[in-house]
């Protein structure tokens, strides 16, 4: 049996947006997404992260709560990168969007 693994960033972004929109518990009720040329995840109306699809996955760049993001992402088995400020989480497949959504829920619950 052949397994299809979705690694296209645009498709992963669709799955990610659906996860955020479809769940309203555990901190996710505080999140929303805006799209005005850039996809931005908002926490209580303030920017938390930007979302950028690529050829090999989805990158979520956090400007806030960077140390919390690094620690929580590591615990969830998500790859992180830090480049001159933001902490970037790499979501390599559609299956990994659940872990990324759970990361956002945890961050939303911990930020006042």
C-alpha cells in the first residue's frame, strides 16, 4: 500500500487554518487568522505568528513568547530555527499540523 504524505506548503497551510478555525477549546478560542497578503495568527487580536507556505512544508514564525515556543516545540518534536529575531517552527507534513496546532493552543493558554 502506498502512503500519500502531503508536504506541499499551500496544502499544509489549508489544513492548519482548518485546524485553528475548527477547534475552540484549550486556548484556541483566543486565536484567529487574518489574510491580507500575509497569513497571520492573532492571539486576542494581536499578532502572534506569521504563516508562510513553502515547497517543502509550512513555516510558522513567532515574534512573541520565543523562549516558550522553543521549549514547547521541542517537547512536541517540532523543529525550530531562530533567525535574527523570530523563532520559526517547521511543519513538514499535513500530519504534523496537529502538533503545530497543539503548540499554538499551549502558547495561547500560557500567555496572559
